[in-house]
């Protein structure tokens, strides 16, 4: 059966229709030769019409129309088919004619070409031919109304049944087109924007269904639960060993098991019990559930589709395809991140070498020259030279710290902020003559070393802006680990902003925070000016 199916599907539909027309004409000619139809007086005319139809069928087999399968020009050939069959039935006993059985061929052929529209149009043509041919038979006093009714019913039922398969084929074609249209360029954006595009497309393929996708790292107890409903995406990052111990995402049960649906429902119920924020936002009852697992080199997970718009068998197949695609997209995203991070690390190393061999050496030479110069000038000038030397020393230490942090391509180690920022803050206090107080939560807060440099730059720009523009003499800084990243609050005691003045975000700070993928907000304080910064730190970096 599998071989017969493959051979049949590999046949050109246009050639199949033409051969079907020829076979019908040949056997009709054979039938009318072996058993001549009534009335005998019109037998010659019937054979002439059938012979012409046989010739047309042979020509269409040898020289088919070079048009697409669903081109409107094919409608002419099917109208000819219906006309020939109608004329033969009129010549051969009208409603009782054996040639009426050929009319379903018109419906079948038109369904193959145009799906539901073809089946509907084919049935209308068949009913019209039957009405024209059978009307004299119904009015001659020997009515064959029973044959007319049953054949009309048969044509309608054939149109509905064949139309169903035509509509199913058309929808399957649309679904395949949508599945092939997954947004490959989505990874170029942020993680949330990328997932939003994937879920939007998957939901559209599944008929605007509600989706819950849960996945975790193959090596670590870290992962994510994503919930999509009514066009909104909710992400919950989870780094909890107990949670992942309760929710095993190994594909232990597969479709075909008699307990598959029950196990899927139990998994979803347990998941929603641990995540009340998803349960609260879900006011739709679960009428139908489809689920499928996926597993790749880096991740494993499961997709739950709630209340799919399709029948269970079709929805389950689409769910498996969507799950496989989610697994491959997560793997692709991870590989792109690794490649990007490797490129960044290599670029940092190159920049560190250039700074060490160029800028750092020049700063050292400048300090030595200033030190020699300070011995030949008066006290007032010596003090100014000393201040310039301190500024150069500060920049030299910043550059040296950057070089040391990026000298190796290995993943940066975690560094305690209170230890890393102590000398740096002391230099800022001397440079700007400003009192700087800083607090950490937790007190032993540690971040990747590469993040320390960014924090230094943010604090340096904030202090400079506070002193130069706000004439501040003091600055309070708090750094808090909120579980998903860092929150920095910087409040000075400067002049601040007038009550009626418009709040303007510092451009340099805003650009740096945006480049790091964070958010920056400003606020009025009394007195002074406040800045609230949120910096994300990805779980793999924590």
C-alpha cells in the first residue's frame, strides 16, 4: 500500500485526469458496442458523439494543455465533458442512461484542480445537466422522479465529501507554507523580541492557540517557562534545582501510548501549580491539550498547546513540528550567542594589546616627564603639575585594569564589587572633590569581571555630570542584586532640576546603558538629581 500510494502521488495530476477521460471514453465505446443502448434509432448518433469524444480524449493525452493544474482554461474541457455526457444521456434513454455515471468524473477532476470551489462548481454543472436532460423525461407522463432525486442527492453528497478533502488539502498547503515561513532573522534582536516573534508565528500556525513552552539547560538546573496568550508573551526564568527535579522534561512518553494524554495533563497541572502567575492569567478552561517534547545538544523541553483550533490528530502533528522547531531555534540562538561572545572576547583582547602597547606606555612616559618637570618649577606650578599627574595616574590605572581584565580569552571570573571599586572611588573623590558613599546588597555582591569595567564607566560619568552640571558636593550610590540583574541608584545633592523644567536624560549615560541592554530612568529629588539604572546579567554570566 505504501508503494502504491507513492506511485500514485508521483503521478502528474493533469496526466491522470487526461488518462481517466480516455479510459472512460474507451470503455463507453466498448459498452455501447457489446450492449447497444436504447432507443436503437439514435444508436448511430450516439456512436458518432462517443467517437468524437474518444478522439478528443486521445488528443488531450498526447498533447495536453500546457497550463498550470488550476488554470481557468481547464474549465472549458470540463464543460465539454459535461456537455458530451449530457448529449449521450439525452440520446440514450435520458435519466435511465448508463452514461449518467460518468458525470461524477467531472466533479472529481474539478476537485483535483480547484479544491472546494471545484467540487461545488462541478456539482452545480452535474445538477444542471441532469435537469436539462431529465426535464422531458419528467414531463412525458412516465416520470422517473425517484431516479432524479437520488442522483441529485448523490451529486450533492459527492460534492460535500470531495469538497472536504479539497479544503483539507488547501489548508494543509497553507500550514506548510506558514511552517516554512518561520522568522530566521528574529535572533538579530533582543531575547524577548526574538521569542515574541517565534511565539506569534507558532500561535498563528496553530490557529491562535494558547502556548506554554518550558525548557531547561541540558547541563545546568536553569531554564525558562514561556506563556503566550492573546498576543502577549510572559517569560519566567527559573534557576531552581527543586523545580527542575519535580518537572522532568525527558521525552519519556510519546504519542501512541495509551496514557499519553493523561500524562500530558498531569505535567501541565503540576507546572501550573508551581507557577501561580500563569494560572492567574489563564481564565480559559482547558478543553483540548496537545503536547510534544523536544531535545537538542544544549536544551530539552516540552511544548503545550491549549485549545487548538484543529482536530486532535492534525493539532498533535503540528505540535510536534512546532516543538522540533523550538528546539532547533533555541540551539541556534545559543550557538549565535557563543559565536558572538567569542568574537567580542577576541576583540577585547586585541584592544587590550593595543592599549597596553600604545596608550598605557604613552601615559607612563607623560607621568615621568611631569615628574621631572615638577622639580624645576615653583611651588604653585608644582601643585598644578601634581594634579595633572593624578589625573594621568587615574586614567593609567583604568587602562591597566581594562588590559588585565581582557588579557585572556577565558570566561571572566566573578569579582566582588566592594573590593574592585574601593581604589577607583577614592580617585574619583580626589579628582572631583566630591563625597561619594556606596552600598551593596548583598554586602559581598560579586559580578563578572567584565561588568566591573562598565559599572566604573557609569559611576564616573554620573559623578562628572553631578559636579559639573549640578554643582553637587556629595553622591549616594546603591548597587542591588534583584535576582535578574543589577539595580543602581545614584542620587546627588546638587542643584537638581527646576520644578517646571522638563526632565532630560543624560545622553552619554543613556547610550551606554542601552548598549548594555539595560534601562535608565531619572527622577527629581530634594535636593539634587536621581538616576535609576537596571542592568541585565544573563544567567550564563552569573
